[in-house]
C-alpha cells in the first residue's frame, strides 16, 4: 500500500452503514422495553459492540489500516473486556 493512498468509501457504503446503525439503535430501544432477566446487560453490550465496530471500521477507517494498528486495537479491546469482566465479577460476589 502506498503511503499517500486514500481510501474513499462510496456514499452507498456509508448510507448502508448509517442505516445499520439506525436499525441497531432502534433495536437497542426495543430491547430496553423487554424484560429478559440476566440477559439484559449482555444483549445491550452485544448491540453496542456491534455499533462501535461499524463506526470504527467504516467511519474511522480502521478497516484500511495496517496490521500494527489493528493488533493494538484488538489488544485494547481485550484489556477492556477483562476490566469489564472484573467489574461484573466484583458486583456479583459482594
């Protein structure tokens, strides 16, 4: 990949990503009204993670970055997952 090469996404791709984000936002609102017991938080986190993935991949162009940036991002996500799981574990066993 050349250093000055630009990745320009088409308006169609951006519109599809926006539509997916709007649908997922509606799904988030819909799920918030349904009582699913202990599954409420994991489902909300899964929807939010999907939305964040779309934003990072398409609007922040992570999809087109080099391997080092992708690996550092994945390490950050793993660290965040560990910290969130520690928080859930701490709350569960108080």
